[in-house]
C-alpha cells in the first residue's frame, strides 16, 4: 500500500483510539489506518478494528521482537538507565517497551510505503496530505514546535550532546514523536547498528530517559544524517502556522473543529493528559479537561454520549508515572 496512517494502542487508550479513528474518518477521507498493538491487552481494540472497513491491526510478535531487541541493545549502552528503571519499579526489560512497536512502521515488511504516525491521543482536524507531499523534500516531515524545548528530546546536561550531534540541527530538527511522516525502510540494518555503536562509544547519556522512544527516534534520524522538514517553521514564516497541543488555552471549538486565531488546526494532540481522564469521562464521570467538547464529539460520533450529571468537575491530575520516575532518579 502506498500511504497510510499508523497509531499505537491497547485497551487502556480504547476511548482515545475510537475518537482518533472517527476524526480521521470524518476529516481525512478514506486513508487506510493501521493500529499497532502496544501489548497483548487488545481485546476491545481488535473488536473495534474488525468493525471498520479501512482499518487494520498489526500484531506481529516477530516484527515486534526485532525492534524490541534493537531498543534493548540501545539502552544496554547506557551506564545507568536499565538499573534505575528497575529500581523505580519498571518490571519490563526497559521503560515503555511497547512504545518500541511503533518502529515497525520503518520495517521492510510494514504495510505502508509512506506513512504518518499519530499517537492515539490525537484528533485529526483536516487531511494531512501536506505532510505526505513534503516527503519528496525530506526523510521525515513534522509539524510541531518541539524545537523550542530540547530538554524533552535529549539530555541537555550531557557534555557530549553538541559533540555527538550538530548544534544547528539540535535547534531546528528535533520533533515530537507523537506526529511525524516518514518512509518504510528508512533505516537500514547497518544504520541501526551505527546507532548502537555510536552510543556505546560513551555517548549514550545524550539520550533523555524521561521519553526514551522520542529521544531515540530523534537520535536515529540525526546520527544517520536523515533530513527533517518542519512544516511549522515553513508556515510560521508565511503566517499560516497553528498550534496543535492541548496545552494551548486559546483555541476555539466550533462544530467539532478547533481553530487557532481563525485558522483550522491540522490536528489536536492531548499530550500530557492521562488516559485515566478519558476512561472516567467515557464511564460517565462529569470531569472537565481542555477541549473536552471536541473529544466527546468524535468519541461518540457513532454512539450515544453518556448523560452527565451536574456541572463538570475539574480533574486534578496526579503526577504521571513518568514524572514520578524522573523525580525518583533525579531527572526533574
């Protein structure tokens, strides 16, 4: 298949997945979608995918194993990461193993030649064809403002960072791993070996332990000299750029769409909000959170919405596992 959208999910994010799939269906036409299994907890996800004509489920343990082993090799080069994660209660081989399954999108056996990856906590507001179109300019196409904050991509306290990677690219080409376009077979096995080898040369502390997959993906791209095109930088110069993160408070909601100063967002990413919020709201609790109206519009596009009682109560989100883990190991 030429083009498609990937996302990564299990039953924990079922409600967010349904909303994402409905937003793609309504606002992005009939583009194929492939849901990559985060782990084996996918009973509800599999049933939902089976109901949808243009959606497939990728749950291939052999494909996953290759990329899990690659990521294990990466983190074994780090002097303390695995030990610190285990000391902090992480029971798998390393932190967030399932997130590595997204890398199957780069595998030669993956279904799409060109793809857009979206986190499950995303809503698509309009076709994302502009990202595909720019893959003739670069290996990776993104649309975000992550370049403003290097600290969630790499370890900014590492004295190796600007010797291992280009200072110019660190300012321009870093990106959030929640939305990007790229190509099948982008990374050869030799390039993957190069990633591990360069990290093993005493450089692994450039990786950011708080977001291991995001950090590693950015490293994979830069250390192998793959090009990145950020549409936000292109469109900001033309006055066409919009925000896309739920942390922005000024967006306007109208008829299931979200606008930034009158400009329609391409996508809305509910980054930083716990999946527990969505599960509780979809279970009938009247909890408030940013852009709830738009989320509920897509979650219940084909179903009856719960009947909420009283006024919405603001959800006071406790620290996430990531924040608690980072505090425990001294990275916050």
